[in-house]
C-alpha cells in the first residue's frame, strides 16, 4: 500500500471577536484542565500532515480532560478534493478494487464545503443531510462535531467531525471521522479515516491527511442552525449503555448479552433496545476502536425505508384524505404505463408487493435478476428507472401473491408524489416532493434528526425523486422513534392521530381479518402487510408455559432489522453479513415489563 497522500486542500482565517452562539448543549461548558495524555494524533503529527495507518478512533474523540476551546470557528471549512488516500480492502464482491481507474476514483474523497456554526464546544454544520457532491463515486454526510483545547497543542484548539461516505446512487454507508487544529488564523492539515461500514458487498479502511481551507464569515441563519440542533439533541430518547438494562429491570432477569446474541459482532455496526422511554444502546464498534460519535452514526436504511418512508407516507395520506387513497389505481398516476398492464393494481397492492406482475415468484429471484439490476438498481435517470420498474409481466390478478420487488415501492412513491402534486397544484417549476411532505407531516413532529430528511434520489441531485424502497439514512434514535410511532404509540403523537389507524392495525397484525400475504424469507415463514413483515414466535408465558406472539419487523438488505414487540419494546440491529438471527433478541426483549 502506498504512503498516505493529501486528501484535502485549504487556507485558513478565523475571526475571534464575536462570541460563539450558545444554546446549552449537553457536555457544555467543558470543565477539564486540558492536561490530556495524548499518544495518538499529537499536534506534531497533525501539523506534519501524516496519517500513515489507521489508529484507534479514540484519537478523534473528545477526551475526558478536555478544556474549553480557545477559539471560535464560524465559517466555511473546505475538506478534501486533493490527492488519493490510502486504503486496505477487506471484502470486494464486485472486484472493483481490481480495476485501477476505479480504484483511483474510490480512494479520492470529493471536496466538501462545510458551513459551520459553533455553540460552546459543539461544531454544527448548516447541512447535516446527504450531500450530492457530483463526484463519480462518493456522496457524503457531515455530522456535528466538537471543538476543545489540550495543553499539548501549543495554544491551538482541536476539532473533530463525523463524516459518512455514501456510494453514489446506492445506500452503503462508510463511517469515518476527521480532525485538525486551528489557532484563530491558521489551521493544521486534517487527519481522516474510515474504519467501519454498513455494506454487504464492499468493505475497506480508508485513511489519509492533508491541508484544509477555512473562510471566516458567520452564516445568516447561524442562530437558527444552533437552535435546531439543540432542539434535536433535547428530543433524543435518553440513552444508557445496554449493560444497564438488567439493573433497570431486575424483576425479569433480562440479560444484555442476549441482545444481538447469536450474531457475529464483527459485522454488527450498531444494535440496541428501547423500552420504557430509554434507549439501551450497544457499543458502536469499528475495526479500530469504538466510533467517537455513536449518537450521530448514519446507518443505511435499505428496505426499512419501505416501511418507515413509503408505508408512513401512504398511511399519512390516508389519514388526511380518507382510506380510499389506498385504493387508488396505480396506473392513473404513472406516465404512459404499458398497454394492458398494471390494470386494477392499487396503491395498497404495490405497498403489499402483490401487483400480480413478476417473472419468478421464488423468494428474491426477481430482485436478484440481472435485468432488474441493470435496468433499475444501477440507473439514475428517472424515466429509465421507471421503465425498469414497469417491466415485469402480468401473471395473475393483483392481491393474490406476494413477490418481493423494490420496484413496486418505487412505483408507489412515484404515484403518491403525483397524487400529492395534484392536491397541492404542483408545477414543473415547483414539483411535489413526497419526502418533504413526510418530513413536515411526520418526521419533524417526531423529532427526527436533520440527516433523516434527505435521501438518495434520481439524477443524483436534491431535486430528483427519492427511491422510496431504500436510500435513506437513520441514526439509531431516528429509527427507534419511527418504530415507536408504529408500535406502542399506534400512529399517534400525543393526541394527534398521524397514521390511518385501520391500515396501521392491519400492518401490525392487530386485525385478525387482514393478516396480509405469505412471505417466505430465508426459509422462514412470514406475513407481509402494508410493508411490515411479521412472524409468529413462541415465548415463555410464566412457569413452564409458552404462547405465540407476532414480531413485527422492518427489514433491510445485508443484515438490518427493527423488531417491534407487542409489549412495546423495540430491538434494532444494523449489520452487513446478511445475518437475521434475531429470535434470541426478540424473546429477551419480550421479557420487559
């Protein structure tokens, strides 16, 4: 492997005259002495612009003895856009690392211009959602970081930010962090590393160091950015380490190690359980120490978006405009559907993946078909993607058979966007945006993070259409809030019913007259109803007896699952080894009372 090359380009100037925005964020004010015993990433190494191999992520984290920052940072930080970084490839299913032109592009991180607001020791990007960089391979997400001072940094302040690399047009997420020094008028080079991912087919470590560029100048909406971030942090479900769940529930003999038990933790990025208003979070491991920003890690939705976005959108529209919305005909809201095809297919049929249009009804066979991959999954153009989604043959009347199709969810989200556009009088200049609708109607009232409000879109641009069936990014807190809305809160926030109660009850197996369709996945029997998976399992029922319960699930490609138990507990796991062995975790979560 070649030595690290610069991965960023810059000039730095910062104003220190005005006070930083302050909004009482957790951890402030810092009270440490600054006497940090630092052996990794010392000031001399940052000034030299060297990171020759990955190091423990603790080097990028706020240390226990951190002192308040000496300087204020408000302006635009330019990161990356320079030479190639170094990498070690751990798994490459598609052999991309064997093609030199592709390798060169993959190792070059695109330039990111990050507008920052400082509040105490917190550095808050104005944009914390998915950034469409225009790069051939990488988009990115930049989260809120920290800034502090250490006695060994020669009078400079030290900063770090969480950064997630996202494959263009795809949903894999690569979890990284960047760190640098600044003294109010100049900056050190920045060190950067990615040491974990949530991606089944491509895994690597990526690292480097190089110059950056900072231009001072407070954003006009700096106070609003800081206030919004503070409100988001306050709205998070209180977090405790998962090991504390046994102490908090001593009567039920719940064992923390059972959550994620049976799964290979080497491939498990994040897991945890929520119950009783507490989020019991497992550690967020990487190949080089724990991730420094576990509350902000950006996890790929993959097909959990089919539930958390597409189903939520339809259930919200049905609550606002009546359940007849679910029975609207799909082809009435699609441009030029094939003649004599997609007849009588409703919005709800598409949500159920029961359109009657398919090639091979066996589990996942259509999804894995090369034609589907080439004409749908790798296509960015909206019209070509639509044609790929409409290509399946009509085999039987809709509503009879479940066949797994991400294309069905794309067609549904396309049609719901058109329906919404007709309601609001959208134009070509001002089109309807289904994700913006769901964000305003559901996600913001739930207190979801800013990063959950953007998704991978057609044309690789912010004005494209969201994919619907995948392409979103959650923090653990985000997905728990959505699961709680569907599960224990029954579609309500306070006294407001957001989601249609009857459609939600059917999805959650609470309507015995509407269980949905049989859906065999990985040789396990399930029901699939309104984009929610459900499986019956046996659980202890006191003494030596047992009973059956429904475990309702959001599932995602590669090893992602969100289990919603009838007792109100939620267990989540985000991995990338195609591991869905959650039975032990579900039984443990159901013990909670």
